[in-house]
């Protein structure tokens, strides 16, 4: 079973959670990941959102829980990153 995931799809999923006002634990992003490809796409999406300052990552203590919250960056993802840069497909 070779399911494919795109970074763009994962960005959309993370943004929807954040825009709904939810902060969440870093590990929660990967709980339902069905494959290594999905984990990679999710992690790349998270890095892109950090770069765009749309999400913020905090950790209270060394080895403590890593939390993801809404960042202060512009919400105009489409203008900031050409879709061709983030739509590559990742599969196992």
C-alpha cells in the first residue's frame, strides 16, 4: 500500500488546527501518521510554517513537552511560497 502525501496538504492540516485556536503538542502531529512518508511530509510542513512564522514552537524545560501555537507571521502563505516549492509528493 503506497499512499502519497504532499507537504502542501500537511501545511493545510496544521494551519487549520492553528486557525481553529488550538495549540497542541508536537508529538500529536505524528500520532496518526501511517507511514514514514507521512511523517516526513508533516515534519517538512511544520518547518515551512516555522520559517513563515505562522506557527511558534516552545519548550518550557529541557526534555519537556514541545508545544505548537499560532505564530505572528503573515497568513498569506500563497504569496510567500510558490506552490511548486511545497507541493512535492512524498511516498514510502
